[in-house]
C-alpha cells in the first residue's frame, strides 16, 4: 500500500503523525492498520470524549459488557477494563512501529479527569493504569494542572512514560518540561534506568484561537489578529523547547540515555470554518514534534495539505502577534486560566457521560442474563 505523499513529506520534515481517536471497531476492522501503512500514522491519542463516542455507538463491546455484568463488577472497574483493553490492543498493533521508532508507536490512556487537582490520586491511578495495560509503548496522560506537575515527576521517576495534556501557556509548558527533567533526575538518583522512558507535552492549539478570537471581537480589535494566536503561541512553545533541550541540565540527562520530551500539537482540528482546515498542521512544522489529528484533519492534509514556513523561522513574528493581542486588551493570563479550567471540565463531563453509558449497558446486560447469573 503506497503512502500518502503529503503525509510522508510531513513525516520527513520531522513531524510524527498521530491519530486522535480510537475505538474497538477501528482496531478490528483493520482501519487503524490501514492508517499506519497509508497515512504514516505512528501513534494514537485518546481522551474521555473519544471513548464516550466509541463505546456508546458500537456493538463491539457487547460481549465484554455481558461478561462484566454477570461478574457484577463495579462501573468504575468495567470502565477501566474496557478502555484498557482497547489501548492494549492498539499498543500491540503499533508495537512494530515502536521497535523501529522508540518514541512513537505509542498509545495514550488518560487518568480520570476528576483527579486533575489531586496529586496523590493522579500518581496512584497513573501507576494502576500502567500496570493494567502492561505495555511498554503506553503513555499515561496526566493533565498539566498545578497538582498534576508533581504527579508527572513521580510517574517519570517510577519509570512510566507520560503524555502531559491540557497545556495552554508558555509558563505552564516550562513547568511541564521542568517536571519531566526532575522525574528523570530523581529516577537516576534512585538508581533506576532511563531506558524506555519517553514523554510528550500536549500543547493545545485551536482552543486558544477560539477563546482569544471571542475576546478580540469583544474588544473591537483589529480583525486581522483573529486566528493567529493558536499558531503563534505554539511556535513560541517550540522556541522554549529548543532552549530547554539544549541546556547543560538536559545534556547531562541525555548522556545517561534520556529522550527529549517532544512537543505534541493537540486540538488541531479547525473549529472556525473560515480558517483553512489544515491550518494547525501546515503552520506547525518542526523537527522532533508530534501532531495528533482527528481523522477529518488527517484526511484533509492527505488531500490538499502543504508544509508552511518552518517554525524556527517564525519566532519574531509569533512574539509580535502575541504582543499585539495583549496590546489589544486581551488578558492572556486569564485566557489560559479559563482554557485549563474548561479543558478539565469538558473531560469530566465526557467521563461522566461515559460512566453513565457503561452503567446503563451493564444494568441492561445484567437484566438479560437473568437472576441465576
């Protein structure tokens, strides 16, 4: 099966193409395998919203739900068993990729979003999920909340690979990189090996434009500033990444076998139909990055995507854009605070929806199984 030329070119430019979606149907039908071969997909990300859509809209989970129902397991245990099974199968499917490209071939599974502000509970669930899936090419997704930062350090120090999610600001991104390096340092201090440990930092893009565009409209600002903040903010994040991962602190860890924590561009589906549908792919081309795309965005780039200006040539322009937005009266600190709060809340709502869906299906299977079971 021939690879798509546009996505192959994107991969050659140093951008790892990941799919922001997973379902049992996608795995069993061969669709995911096809995307790996044809569309250069080398990783998968999931979140509670993705699983809510997958489980509520498919019959592929019926047999497992029936088995869980007759065993009378709790809703929470059933939910984790189901999602871990899909992630484990996807990890197995992508294992050959992981062997060729150690930082890729990864599948992410998120800790319960309701724990986002509880450090100890987040670290404990991360350890449980790592044990439950039991695959070396797993990423545990931990939110970049203030409480999440020490849980990231703890998880890395324990030898887990982590996808840090819900990053919006440069300040928080720097704290995330510091948490990763601190985890590596702690693991070495404890006599552990850095072999196999990997991490990505998921920097969200389109949601930044959605929130800032709204505020620019309210401020009566220059319309030409709209739709530019998401890309500019991410470009400055890459500048910060280059700075941190060329430091003496990093070089000392690299000498011990550490891998850099790659920036991952998340929320790359365009939400405003007035913007090009490949905007958050074409304009964020940089070596050593990951772009996780909804399938609609993946297909759009495969059809008509092109590589924009390399990120390293855009730092001055990006800084000027963000300064102009601030000068227009947009409180960027408040923007990023709101986006983090909303991001956590959206995942909590999806988790609650997923929990209720599984509860309903378990009750239905239990009734059909009859009292003797």
